[in-house]
């Protein structure tokens, strides 16, 4: 057979092999079932780490994460958004979905705490919670957002606390320049130097390089409870929840500043 024809046959065979391999890759990819997880914005870092560990154990599942304010995610689910799991930073939102028949049942996921987040260089020199009125630009969560609701409850406690009082809280409220729709937007304002402080969760600060935390006194502490539940009966959703509630999932959450 002439060399030119041999070369042509070799090229054809190589092309066919390459096409078959690409087809196999597409087929393998298409066989993975999507698992759509809606989660509170404060869970972003932890759940992104969950994704890799979980998919290593469940190669047939393709985890697709959506983060946002719990109130916004609840509304999307109520309006029929396709999701298999919901993890909320406020139990009221997920309880409402259970009552409406969207979520099967709620299981306790983890806990968090509020802190005052300040830039690493701390231009307002906020060393303690009592210094908060020194901030010229304070960012908090909007009233409908879990972190905003927890902040309002914390300030109510401060107003009733003999060590702080109504005048202290009034001065703090006068420093609020922005109310954000999720906790990550509030954190970004501090990281970018657009705010002297923000009321965030401990988990938003623990591994952040450009911000640091000023603790809130234990007497003003407001319990921050997270719940998780399956939407529908997809077995992948139950597998994700089992992982999140299991030893490895709880260790990952603790590493990101959450508590058991």
C-alpha cells in the first residue's frame, strides 16, 4: 500500500478514536445527576469545601450550589425554583417551607455567633463592642435578612442592658450607612474599605485575611441556628444532608467558624 494511503488511514483512525473518546467523556458527564443545593450566603466557604468531598464519595452526582439571603432563597423555592436541598440561616424561613409542604422536615445543621467585623488596619480604632459608636460608617443586614434580624435582636438586648443602654444603641443606629441583602455583601463593604465596621457572623471573619473580629459581649449574644432540609424525595438530597450532619461535615463547619 502506498505510504500516502497508509498515512491517510492512520489519520482517519486517529480521528475516529478521538471522536469516540470525546463521546465517552460527554456520555460520562451527562450521566451525572444534578443535585441543586440552596444555602445561606454565610455557608458559602464551608459548602464549597463540602462539594469536593461529597462528590468524591458520590461520583454520580453533580452538586450545583446557589447562595443568597435565606429569605430570597425561600421565595425562589416558593415560586417553584428547582432545588433539592435548602440550608437556612434562620429557622423561620425553613419552617415556613415545611408548613407549605415544600421541605419535608428540618434538621438542625449548625450554630453561629454575631461579631463586629472591622478592616485589618481598623481605621476607627474599634477595640471593643463599646467602641462601636466611633464608627463613622456601619453596615448591617437588611431587616428581612437573617443577619439583620439577629442584629436587631442583639441591639434590643443592648438597649435593655445596664452596661450599654438606649443611648448607646441610638448612637450605633445613627452610624448605619447601608443595609445589605445578604451577609457577604456586608462583608465586602468592610473588605473594600467602604465601611469602618459591619455586624457579621463569626464564620464570615474566621478565615478572612482583610478583616478581623471584635467580639460582642456574651450578655448580648443572640442564638444563630441553621436548619437543613430536603425538597422532594431525591436520594441525593438525603445523602448531602447525611454528609453535612456527619462527623466530616461538622468538622468542616467548625473549621469555618461554625459550632456544633
